[in-house]
């Protein structure tokens, strides 16, 4: 008995600990209303629907028992049942309670999971847009229809359970007989069960009626597109009238079942039910198939065109691509003298040669300082102003890395090493003479262009474990050249552990008994957890979908994580659906799962970037800002959770400077634009204009190329704008079909404007994969890359950037080398190509000068020609031999010590030798031509 009581108390306290710690956390971040609203909604739904189900089943069991015949028939069947009746007689009340409690618990648990559906239904606001078929506001499909379907499903479950429970009870007490002589059912049992069957058929009638509206949001495969949503010709002309007819038949059939109360015969209801089933087969299945076969297929484009047009319009509106501007682009330069274009390059784009997805190990090696610091695998791109000029900047935080602390134990992991320290930033468009980033913020503590700010990073992308701070145990702050600095966290973030109940609850919740009795916890101790930015935003706004890439910015002397968040719906009529997990996948998410979107609803057909959120890296404070002031889905959630989202006007100018267009929304839109860039139904149906997002040519992931942030000027723009860009290729081919960019600077009136440059279909312009292949096939380039790859060195390609220039397309790609025992990449070369002219130089300026024939003593080759290899030239051979000697000297320097001075000299000799080889090669090629 004692053990049983202790087990029950233990389970009860475990449940209490989970509830209590969650409440404490929400209270600590000042979003307790989210916890209470969500919890009260779940509890309300649990009890309301649990009690309804329990009452329905219980009443029908009681009624069946009350309607039992006074005398049971004399038969072997009834004699066998007598034993069961006698066995359960003393426990009838308890058995009734147990059965009803069980079904009530199951129904209540199922209903509580529908808290989002309930809140959206009860708080829904109109879209002020109507569907083209039924002319109902979109809110009916987005907010009302899901709730009605839940109620219908609950009704069906209740009717079936009641029918089963009543039938079993009638059978047990003789109201239904299988083998006994005489009637198979008493009049009372017949009337009871027929009413339940009538309710079931009546619910089926309601289902048929709702199915009519469900056609507007029904998914179906259509050869023009997957995940088609909305009515097609066969839906409007066959399924819709069929559902109406079946509704009428089901109503008549339900009335026939109810009439059994007076007629006491199953004949008419059974005939009616059979008619309904036959009608469902003939009218609901066979007739639409005949219409599809003999009316639609012989003239499909003409029949489907009006419905495709509705789908085109709805899909473009639902994904925010209806204002995308598609313009024709020649794909070929109109300037005969290419030297005149050199100056236009700098005005057109700030070409970023520091790839944030490659240089993280370089930041790690040069700016880690201490082994217990680390940088995310993928850094971020932002923009900062220096001397009145805005600069694209690669930025990362020096976060805590527990794997690098001197000794792992509970005190070190959770008390002493608790936070990272400082921002590290570098110019995106420059590298120093050694190929390293040009840091604008560096060292420990960090110093540079960002001025003074709170540098401690308690909340970050790599901070995935809990820390206990502010108590008697001092924390490691940072180390300078003389000593280790310590600190004690003074902020009020986290949950106070002064209370023994709190300590006991967290000891259970985190499965760590030491929290309960450790002397390292005392007055002022606070526990910090849920520390990644996406995790915190998702917790305080569980109705939002979170962008995969949170990024840091220094705002008002604080490090703020900026998180983009989306409102989504799966009920926008006629809009085609997309799977967020698949659509937002690219070569970065393939290698770094932490960049994947955090989706509350994976299948959606409506999305808006409605919320911009910030998370303070020091205090963990979360703020949500309304970004899309017109989004009805956000307005609905703001009604459900009042006070959680601040108005857009609350965004400070300093924060506005660092907001940008989100990547995951852009990836969803570019995927939709592969098909929905056309606005004509006939063109859409032919599929002749279908595009695809190309695979990333710089690696072997086989996944889509990620979009790139780049300050650039599109045709028609007067100045450069911070933009997000991507390319398209024709379906199944590698040449370029279009280039897409969206203005990502919210300080401009063009923010969010999508521009698509569509290349002519009668000419061939190289796409990313072809350009990369062209780079690799150049003999001189291939030989140089082979030389750079010798030994233990590894060549890595950076982002292949595309820039529209004078009707043509300029490609630029940084090339990095991890040399020998160096475990981090350094920029060694820059590849540039423009209309068949290719350059492979040490710097971007040199490469651009060669491509456009500026500063060269020889005439540049004509468009489409390439410098022929001439490695037989004695000067070239000598330069390559010198390069090999320098490379070998560098490898020896790494093995001896390593000797960094000797290695640096060898690298300089290697670059000089390669440069001589390229110049000699160029002169030889020019002389031959």
C-alpha cells in the first residue's frame, strides 16, 4: 500500500513539475497570458467535449438498459447471457461510470488538440475577399469550415459509439437476439437504434452539404500542377450537383429512420439507406467519371481554362506574388566596347566575395580566442554604415561552445561557462592580402566599428543547454592576456530557484537531482533555458511558423536576434498547396538542419510574413511586432492573444535598419513562381513556360541553390538596394530562363517588390551549372585549381553570384583553399565570367579588369572565345615550377612547428608564381590570336 501511494504521488508530482516549470517560464518572459489562454482553451475543450461524449454514451447505455424486455426468451443464447447479466449486476453503476469516463477522456483529449481551430473560429475576422464559386468570404474556409468539420467528426464518433454501446446493451439484456426464436429485436430496441441510425444519416447529410464548400479547398492532382486546390470542370458540373442530390437523399433517409418510432418496421429505412448507398456510387462516383471521360478529356484545355484562371489568381494572391513584375531581358549585352562596362559593375552591385556559408571556420580560427567559444556553421549577412556608406557585412556571434571547455562536469557545464562574448564582423566585399576576412569588429572583448554594446551572449543559436546563474557560483566572463575575468549575471531573466518547490520541480523536469541539493545554488540563483532564438519565439507564439534563419544585429547598444515569423492557412479557396518543409529545403538545410523552417502547419496555401520578432541576446527578452497590418490571420490571433504583439509603429528606426526580407518566404515564392509567373490559363495548361530552381552547382548536395543577399541595382532602379536573389532554369534543362530579385530593405517604398527578368526562349544563356562547368573546363583554371588542391589542401567554391549588367549576366564566384593542416578556408581566387569572357584572378578587381579588358596590355578576346591553353610556353612552365616549389615549401613549414612566418612567405611566393603563370598564359594566347 505504501509503495502504491508513493508511486501515485511520484507520478502526480512529475505531472505537476511539468506544468509548474512551464508556467514559471512563461511568467519569466512576460507571456503568461499565452500559457493561460492556451491552457484554459485546452481544459475547456477537454471538459466540454469529454462530458458531451460521456453523457451521450452513458445516456444511451442507460436508455437501452431501461428499455430491456421484462422477460428474456427461453433459449440457449439467453441462458448464456444470463450468466454475464448476473456477473455484472452488482457493478452496473461502476461499469457504466468506467465506460463513460474512458470514452470521455479519449474524446476530451482529442478535442483539446483542436485549440487552434477553436480560437481561430471564435476570433476569426473577415478577409474581405470572396471565393469565385460560392461567393463566401475567405474567412469561412480559413476559420469556420475547419471547426465545422471537427464538430461533424465528433458527431460521427459520438453516433457510432452510442450505436455500438446501445446495441451491446440491448443484446446483453435481450432486446436484440441472434439465435433466439421469434423477433430479432423488440419494438423498443428497434425504435432506439433506428433513431441513432437516423442521427448518423442526418450527420451524413450535413457532411454532403459541407463537402460542397470543401470542393473549393480540396486538393487533387492535376497535370498542370501538383497539389491543385479548387473546383475544376468536373467538380463544378458533376460533383457539386451530386453532393446536393446526395444531401437531399440523406435527409429523406434520415427521416425514414426517425419514422420507425411510429411504424416499428425497418423496411422503409433499409430501402432508403440502400438507395443512398447506390446513389453515392452512381451519382457521386460513376457520373463524375463519365463527365471527365467524355466531356473534359476530348477538349480539356477549353473546359478547364476558366477554372485554371481562378486558380492562378487565387494562388498568386495567397502567396503574395500577384504583384511580381515579369519583364523581358535580352540576356546579351548591347554595348560593343566591353571596357565601358567596367565602371558600371561597381555601381550595379556590391559583389560579396566573403561567403557566410564558407568562412565560419575562418572566423572560428582567427577570432575564437578561447576553445569554449564557437560560431554557427552558417554566418549571416547584414548591412552596417561606416562614414555614411552602407556596407554588406558578414556577421556572427562568439557563442558558448561547451565541447571546448577545459573539463566537462556539472558545475563547469551549467554554472561556470554560461555565455558567449561579442560580435565578430567582416566586410562582405573585401579580403586582405592573405585571403582572410577584413574584420570590422574583432578581438575579445570585441572592438571595432560597432561602438559600445552589451557583449555577453546568454541566448544564441548554439546555446542549447540550461545554465544556472546569479548565485554564489561565479561565471567565467572572458580571459584577457593576464587573467580570467569572472562575473555574476545581474539581469532578471530566467526562473528564480530560491524557492525549494521550484528547485524540486526543475530537478524532476530536467532529470537532474543535484538541482535540488547542490550548494552551488543559493540566493539569487536563476535558471536559464529555452535559449535559442527560434525556440523562444515559437514558445511565446505557438501559432506562428518560424523562419529557419535567425540573425543577430547590434541595435541600440544591444545584441538582438531578429526572427521572421509567418502566419499560414490551409484553407484559402482555389490556392494551390505547398509543403513548407520541401519548398524551403536547399543545399544549406541539407547540411545544417537547424536552418529548417519551424512549421506549425506543413501543408499550406496561404502565407504572410506578418511578424518580426526580436530576442535580446543578454536578457532573452522576446518582442513580437506586427509587420503585415492587413493580414486577417494575424488579426485573428491578436484577438485570441491580446497584448502579445506590439504595433508596427513600435519598431525603432535602429531596428528597422537591420530588418530584411525573409529567406523562407522567398523560397516559397520562387518555387510557386516556377509555374505561376504566367497569368494566362492556356499557357499554364500547356506547361511550356515551367521553370525550376537549379541545384547548387558549388557542391554535391543535389539540393536547390540557396538564395543570396546582395546589394545590387536591377534594371529600372536608380540605386543599389539590399536584395535577395535567385535564378531559374527551364524544366529539365540547365540554361538560364529567368533571374529573380526582391527588394529586402524595409526602409524603401519598394520593399517586398518582386522583379523577375525573363530571358528569351529562342536564345541560350548559360545557367549556374553551365557556368560552373565552364569554370572547371578552362584548361588554365583547371590546372591552377589542381595545383591548389595538391597535398592535403582542399578547394571550396563560394556563392555563385549573378548580376544583371547591360542586358547580359555577370557571374562571380570566390574560391577558397584549406591548405595543409590549416583547417579553415582562405580566399585565394575569384572567378568572373561575362558573355564567354572568363577570368580567374587573385582579387575581384583583377578578375573584373581582365573580363572587361581594362588595364591590360593586350586586346581582350572577342565574345564567346576563350584564352587557349599554352602550357608549352617556357615562361608558363617556369612559373608553374616556381609555384610547385612554393607550395612544397608551405607544406614543410606547416609540418615544422608549424612555422607561420615561413608558411606566409611560401603562400606569397605561390600567389606570385601563379600570377606570373596567368599573365604569361594570357600573353601567349593573345599573341597566338
